C-alpha cells in the first residue's frame, strides 16, 4: 500500500513501483488484446431439468494470451473494469455471442437462449442500449433469444437508475436475469419492480448441498420466491447428482454446472446441440 511520508505526502515504495509497473504493462496488454483478436468465448449449457435438453448457453470470455495461454476472467476482468477496457471487451462479447447464437440457429440446431454477462461499468454506460441494439441488428438474432445477466449487487447499488436501465433494455425485447442471486440485499418489493425473466441462484448456496441445511433452506426459499413472482429460476455451479436432485425436487426449472458440462469451445458446443442436448 501507499505509505504516508512525514508531511503526509504519499510516497511510492520500491515494491509499489514494481506493482504499478506490472499493472501498467498488463493494462497495455489488455488494450492490445482486443486489436489482436485475442479474446475467445466459451459456452456453458443451461439445461431444462424436465426434458434434460440444453435450452441456453452462457457465453464466458477467455483471453488467449500469446505468452501465458488461456487466461480466465478471474485474472483480468477486475483490471478491465478498473481501466474501462471492459466496455469495448463487453461490446465484443455481445457481438460475438449474438452472431454465434444466430449461426447455430441458421445451422438448423435447436434454438437456444444466449446469456451474456454485463459488468457494472458496461451497465452504467449510456451507449449500452445502442451496443445491444447493434449486436442484435448486425447478427440478425431475434432479441427474445438474448438474455443479459446482471449481478444483484450491481442492481442494488443504485436501484432507481438500475430499474430505468432495465426498462430501456426491456424495450429492446431482450431478457434480463439477476446473476449471483441471494448474495446481495434485494428486498422483495424491489424485485417486483424489475422487468425480470429469471433469478440465477448463486453458486455459493449450491456448493454445500446436501450437507448444509441452511443453504438448502435458502435455496428452496429462493425457488419458491421465484415461483410466486412468476420468474424462471436457474441454479449455477451444480456439480453433483445430489444437488441436481434437490433442485428438481424443490421446483427449480434449469441447472448449469460441471455436472452437465464445463464451459466449452464453440465447436464442442455445436456437437452437444446436435445431439439435441444429450451427451
Ligand atoms: P459467473 O457469471 O458467475 O459465471 C459462472 C462461473 O462459474 C464461470 O467461471 C464458470 O466457468 C464457473 N462454473 C460453471 N459451472 C461451475 C461448477 O459447476 N462449479 C464451479 N466451481 N464453477 C462453475 P468463469 O468463466 O471463470 O467466469 C468467472 C466470472 O467472470 C463470471 O462469473 C463473470 O462474473 C465473469 N465473466 C465471464 N465472462 C464475462 C464476460 O464476458 N463479461 C463480463 N463482464 N464478465 C464475465
Ligand atoms: Ca453469469
Ligand atoms: Ca454467477
Ligand atoms: Ca454454507
């Protein structure tokens, strides 16, 4: 951290200089990455528990770094958010994901939703609406197939402007899901004011099922809340059959997680769709 000198003036320590230098070069790499087309999308299936078939794909960005190989979002999204690079990266993700979904449809594969994560910075940007509209018109994807995942904590940060923004997106005909649901502090009355399609139960509640009675109670409560509010509900991070069984018994519509499949490259996903969701 920055240390304060005798007169209260911030002094950069040698370690700090090294950290700053690393961060600057990483930032520069991030800027170049878009120009050099180093980002790729992987897709993870979301499965209907009644039919067992794939009904959606979540697009997850990876950075194909020339020296380091595949870099995961946990290692660059925070910096991209801080430096603002997340905005053009997010635009690329939206365009790519919409084009891919349309390409699968044009291939005669069963049509599925495409789910795209929207970051805080992107959500607050004025041009988000234009970006989404452009991604739709350039790809030719029908808006009802696009679902934007917005985290609960982001929505709750500035409720009034979030709701306004969500209504603008609703006007475009796209769907909205609350990501990481249960970790924030949504009041039930606020939830009713959102133009939402889906709640996505956070992975942290699923991880300890069936061993943690509290997590099971919370998960079941979220599912019944969703049902009462007439929302779809999906659980993420489903890794075991026991977790899936509990979710099905509790009335959850869809599941996503390693139990069914890890996120995969587009060719792999294409094959999974060809088998009509059976793997
Ligand atoms: P998220 O939106 O909560 O995405 C789900 C994460 O959980 C993904 O990690 C996924 O690979 C992982 N996951 C899926 N199933 C399981 C499971 O059964 N067990 C466990 N332990 N993990 C599972 P990933 O791809 O590393 O992404 C991490 C986060 O980075 C995402 O969390 C999302 O917040 C962010 N992210 C990813 N792609 C994008 C993007 O295009 N734009 C933005 N703004 N953020 C993104
Ligand atoms: Ca997500
Ligand atoms: Ca999540
Ligand atoms: Ca727990």
